[in-house]
């Protein structure tokens, strides 16, 4: 199972066929001029946008050839899924003078039921890593977006690139406290675990569980998609301990 930061070969596969040229910047998109020492990866990290989305938006075919002075359009994709709120007065929170803090949990209550994806006639597989560690990887894919604060935004989780329709698994035993859609994030599942720990799974194609269900570690709970404005298929995954965002890579097995 791949766990490394995405490399050029993977991005090339994701890019597929290229257009004649990138579209001009649209409303809400920024333009960045490449400086000496820049790479597509460092620019993607700086603006917290998936490397594959940045390359696709600008029709970059060779990640090793980035001309100084070239203008790159920064996609609007910003992965910071709705999650449990944290007070700006909380010293343990990831805050800053101009940082509004993590986004609040979507309002809980009756939700429109999500369609259950029709399978090929056989049950979806559970994770082969079930029971091997307190938290397991929620999807078999490649990390394309990292946790942390960047120059213009922050990310309370990680992005894992994977083909559309890939099974998303519960990272640990828990209870479904939200299964629905959220503007900008598409289909979203939120699980509550022992010890006041919450995990979030966003941009799904389909949610496979309903609010109130109890799920076991490694159980299929969603299918990878690009809902909610994501420019390429993948999973946004967050982990919070007592309402505080935690880098999932520090909890997931290496």
C-alpha cells in the first residue's frame, strides 16, 4: 500500500490527456509567478492544493521542467473539511492572530439519506490492516496534500489521492455522527471514537453508512470521489483529539 508523497509518475497518470492550454484564471483563483528555486511541489504545499490539481490546472506535463517567470493558476481547491470547532482562546488549538480556527462541525440533525452505491454483486472488502494498530489508513492511495499552516491557508488534515470508486475504510471503531453533504466538501462522513476522537472523510462519491450506525475498524464507509469542488478524485482525512486538529500522519502506521 502506497504511503509516500506523490511523485511525477503518479501525477502523470492522474493528468490524463492535456488541453491545448490552461484556462485563464477565474474568479477566486490566484496567479503565482514561478521564482528561482521553486518546484511544483513546493508551490502546491505553499498554497495547500493537491500537486495533481495544480499540475492539471496548468497543463504541466513534465514536473521537472518549470520555467522561472511562468505564471501558474492556483486552483480554488482548498482541503479543510468541516470539523469540530475549537475556541480561539484554546491554547492547544492551531491558532494565530489572524487565524479563525478550525471550521465547525456541520449542524447535526436529520440528514438527507445518501445513496448506497450499487456494488458489482459482491460485498466491498474490509481493510486488510484491520486490528493492526489503533488507527489504520482509511484508503489505499498516495498522500498528495499535507497537514499544517501555509502562507495563505491552513489544512486540518491530509489528502490521499486514489481512483474514483476506491473503498474508504473506517480508521477505527466508532459511531457515525454525520453522513450527508456539506457545501464545498461534497459527501462527508464523520465518526466519533473512544476518547473524544473524531475522524472526517470528505469529497466522497458515495457515503455507505448512515448517521447513528456503529462501525468497526476497516469497515467500508464510503467510496472515493471528487464531490464538493475537488478537481481530482481523493479523500480528505482529518483526525481530531478533544477538538484539536492532529496531523494524521503521526497516528497512522508507517
